């Protein structure tokens, strides 16, 4: 972190206001308000790791908050253990809980994940009430009043503020670290398109679990602290759906998936609701809830991307005009793509043996065996619906064959059979999708970086690789545009670039030329040539015969799920069976 | 054995009450594809409407159903038109936040207007509060009536969706929004109608259950989570699934409350809920689109 950059020093100055304002007023109410702001902002920031970065809408996050509160209070009551230690035990419990809950629930999308998290929250709350001998039941538990820093209990308000502020800083740091690391990029990739993420070697379940574990642990720590601040805990308040919604809402209003959003959302909405409650006090008890509800609906209808999502870039641009923000000079180019041509050119690298795949009664792949040699370009042709893409999906792990094996030769000569898309990608099988799957909201550069992360953890290095791959695929001028703004040709090249950035040894191209204009086709052919020149094998499904014929060393014809023919291009296209498969019997009769 | 049979009967009858509440939710999800987290609050509003009509005009809750249905239809249609429709193209989590926001706002508005007191309708006629004997068993007449009405509601909706022009347009929209649009269906209007219809079911529900349940601002949350469990269990969007799911959950509720522990019965069916979500997210009777 460069402290001289205006973005950094301004953020730190703004953050310090959270301490300066209460200390300068000295009023107990202001202290209380700022303790609330700091702890809710920390909760929202922690929630944002799961709800924003990973895109899993949890509405049961109070489970971790409550677990932290209960574990540390119970340890203090029964074992006389200081909450400074107890909170870590609570965090450990929350981590275990998080893994148990999330593992099965990650399969669920949209509202189902949210409903599952609510159900878990309810179950835990009811169990805590039920086990009253241990937890105090619905009546709750009082924290033993042992005043002293070692017990996290103070008479004055200010030490609580310092602790809450400390937690906020820690969660912000964790969040900042994630956002600027490979994990951050991977989380966005999984959130946007899980399939495409797996194709560049991302283990979707693993990255989501890491996010949940970090978020749960942080939430739990804040829960432990809050129990000490409130000195009384009960299931209704600790495991509350309302609290879960509130923290999610602060993050949404500030901007999901942004770093400062959850904090900004809290700073704006929480005082508003607290003040409304203060002013209207007697007028009615529902006021602050009503404010929350109305603000939430208003935001969702007007700026659903949140304050930071909407205005963040503009503010950053102003800030960057301040002194100290000169852009760092680009680092000297290190060539990542070391020119070491493999010594095993010509030996098989990817082998499929007797693949069968059934979809119900449909025999989509019927005894397909094929082998790709290193440095070879193999064209795969066949009529529509012949099962070419199904074979590709088995060669890249997206579909498991009903029987048969796919083997890949690793760099050190071992033959392995990967079992998931991510493992295939790591073994060196890169692929594109017939229906392009760009990470639409990311820039072209970031899209390619996601592929590059397979071999590096460092975002700078990934950016370098992305630049090089972009040069290879004619995307250099488009590096900063958003992927969704590309033309069809650009998207197809981006698909290729992303796969290439993983430095594959075999590249599976699924109709990368379909729908391209003639100029783009020529460009694509040129790119595939360049790719092969670096020693990469290419297996391509292609309907554009001009491309298949000029590029392929060998052509495999697939028809009705089976390999019809496998040979050099000239023999294949003059074979009567192939013509029949494509054009029907009548065509052969007519020309005969 | 007699206790078991009585519990079973109680469970099935409770299922009728749950069904009448859940049908609207599954209808809205099946057609508009929005999970309405404010469903419970609409029920709460219906209950207050019935209560107010009962207090001011002395009408029986069953009579108050007619205006309650009209009121809730308009509320639902308004919600669709002004809150959901602008967000149809938005991401799923945005819609969830929107309905959650409406839910919080309505619940707290009720708290401001009516206070936190529990209010009960006056029912001097006793219709809907007594009980009848069936052999050695007892059944509440209110619950029996509610059960019959919910059966009729499912039947009626089914008939409507399959035998009228509007019903067909609704089903077409549910199956493929854009294809329906191309066939000349005014999709936005269908959505408004469907949302209104789903909420109107709650107007019916609030009149039917008012003799048995008092109303308070958080009344909705009391039922809404159960309704979600039922709707997922039966398969989101399936009317008969919601009915069967309601009866299953009613029976589980009744049996678990007696044989396990009264305060753990919700744990039991939330566990069932989680198991369903994990192992069969399309629900027991769903059409196979549950994980969309």
C-alpha cells in the first residue's frame, strides 16, 4: 500500500473521522452510535466477502454472529476464559458451521441459497432456545460483569469504540487483500460464470468455501465483541433474521462487491434510522424499521448497483487529480512465454479410449476413441447433432463419460485421468465454448488474466501475460473495453485468448469461427497457426471447411455419436460415407 | 392410537390452513418467477383489513373476504407494476432485496399504526370457532371449512388456468416469457394479473383463518417461513404440490409437536426443507425447474 497515493491517504483520513467525531464530542450517545456504525460496517464488510465477491446471497449471516457471541459468553461463564481467547474459539466453531452449511448449499442458486441460509438460521436459533440448561434458552444469558481490559468489559464507552474500530480495520484489510489477489478475481469469475471459471482451472467450490470461511470467522469475532458490549445476549437478538437482512442491506446500498461500499452504506443508513427513532421516539416503535424498508426499496429501484458502484469511478477520478497519484511506470517486460519448444513433439498427448455417453435413452457418444499428438492440428467435423460438443465436453471434464477414459500426458511424461473441469485445465487442456462465455462485466484484460492466474498468483504478472496473449490474438487495442461490448469476432478471440493464457498444451476450440465475417476468419486462421507454432496441439470443431482444410493435419469425422473416419483432409473429404453423412444418400446417387 | 389419529387429523386440517396461505406464493413464483418475501406481510394486511371491517361494521370475517380479496388483488397488482416490473431484467438478488424491503416496511408500518397488541375479531355467531365430533375424534369447524375452501381454490385455479383464454395466456407466459410475447400476449399485464391473483388468495386466506388466529404486526413471519418450506417441498410453481406439501408439513408439525417436543417441531420441518433443497431442489412434485 502506497501511503502517498491520494486514494490511500484520503481513505485513511475519512476512516479516522469515525474516531475523531465521537472523541471530540464526548457524548455517550455519539459514542454508542459510532460503536454501532463500526461494528455494523465491519459485519457488512465481512458479509460482502460472501454476498458481494462470491455472489452468494446469504440472509442467515447472523448464525455466525450469534455463534461468536454465545461461544465466548459460555466459555467466560463456565471456564472463566477471557473473551479475547474465547472469540477465537467462537470463530473456529463458526468456521466449522460455515463449512457444514455451505458445502451442500453451494449447488443452490438465487433465492434457494437465500432460503436455505434463513432455514439454517431458524434451526440454530430454535436449538439454542431448546437447549436451555446450557444456553439459558429464550431468556438469554448475562455476561458476567468482570470489568477490566482482560475481560473486554469497560465502564467507559471509548475502549469499546477503539475495539470496534479495530475490527472494522481488520475486516477492511482482509477484504482489500482478497480484492487485490487472485482469490478476488476467481470469486468474481465464479460469480459471473461458473462454467467458464472452471474451464480456466478455478475450483469453484474451493474458492467459495474460502470466502465463506473468512467471512464467517470475521462475523463471529464481531459477534463475540458485541456480546461483551451489550453484556446480555438472547437467541432472538443474536440469531436474528432482521440483523442478517440489515447487514446485507448496508452492503447493497453501498455497492455489492466493492471495498468501501458496505462501510459507506452503513455510515449513511444506520444514523438515519437511529436518528429517526430518536426524533420520533414516542410517535411509534416501527419507525426505524420502516425507514430501513423504504430506503432499501428506494435504492433497489433507483441505484441497484449501490452508491460506490454508481459514483465510485467518478469520485476516484477526482481523487486521482490530487497530488501523489502519478501512475507508476510500467515494469520492464518479462517474457512469460519462455520459448522452450517441447522435445516430445509428435508423441500422443491427449488420448480418449472407447468413450460412451448416454443421456437417458440417447446414445450420444458411441465408442469414440481418438488421440491427439503434440503439435498437431486435428479438425473435428460432422453434421449438426452428431455429438461433437459432447465429445469435447468429455475431453475437458464438463461431462463424465458413462464408460471409457480420457488420459492426458503431463509435462513429465506421466499419464493421468483428471476428473473435473478444473483438473483438466490444470493438466493443460484449454477450451473455448461454442456459445461464448465471457465474464461480461470484466474488461478484456481481466478476462484474460483469469486464465493467466493458473500459473501465477501475482496480478501484475497475470496482467503481463494477458498483454502478451492479447498481442497474439489481436486484442491489444481492446484490452480496456468491457467484454460485453465486443463484436462477435472479438468475443470468439477473447474465448481463445482466455484459454491460451492458461498456457495449455492442448487447445480445444469449439466453433471459434462460426458467425465470423471473412476478415475475422482469416484472422482466426492466422492466430491458430501462431498458436501451433508455439508447440500447442489444437483440436477444433469447425464447420467452415476453408479453415478446417487449410489448418488441419488430420480430420476426424463424427456422425451419430461415433467416429466415422479419421484421416488426412483430402482422403476424408472425398470419402463417400462422409459425403453421405453430410449431404444424404441422394447426393451420392445424383453425382454418381 | 386414538391420540395418533387425532394428531393426524389435526395435522391434515392444519395442512388446509397452510395450503390456503401457500397457494398464492407458489402461483406468483410459478408465473412471475419472483420469490415474494413480503408474502407474509400481505397476509398480515389482509388480517388487519378483516379485523377492521369486523370492528367497524360488525361483519363476520367470512363476509369480509370479498373486500379483502379486492384489496389484496390491488396491492399485489400494484407491487408488481411499481416494484417488480422495473426490476424484471435485474439480477435475482436485486428482486429478493426489493421484496425483503417491502416486507420490512409493511411490517413496521403496521407496528406504527396498530401497535404491537394482539387483536382478535368479534365473532358472536360462533361460526368458524366451534368443533364437531367425527367418531371419537374432534375437528374444528373453522379448520374444516378452511380445508374445504383450499381444496376448492386449488381446483378452481386449476380449472381457470386450463380452460380459459386468460388462463392459457398465463400458463404460456409462465413457460416462456418471450415466446408468449411473440404470440401477442401482453406479458407485463399478465404478470400484474398473476401477482394480484396470488395476493388475492391471501385475502381469502385471511378471512378464513381470522376466527382462529389473532392478528399482530409480525403475524406474517409466523407463517411465511412455513409457506416457503411448503412451496419448495411441493415444487415451486406447482399448485397441487403446494396442497400436498401443506398437508405433509401440517402432519409433521402435529406429530413432531407431540412426539418430539413442541418447541422443536419447526426444527424438524426446516431440516426436511434443507434436505429437500439439497437432494431434490425441484421439490417432490416439481416440474424440474426448481434450481433456476
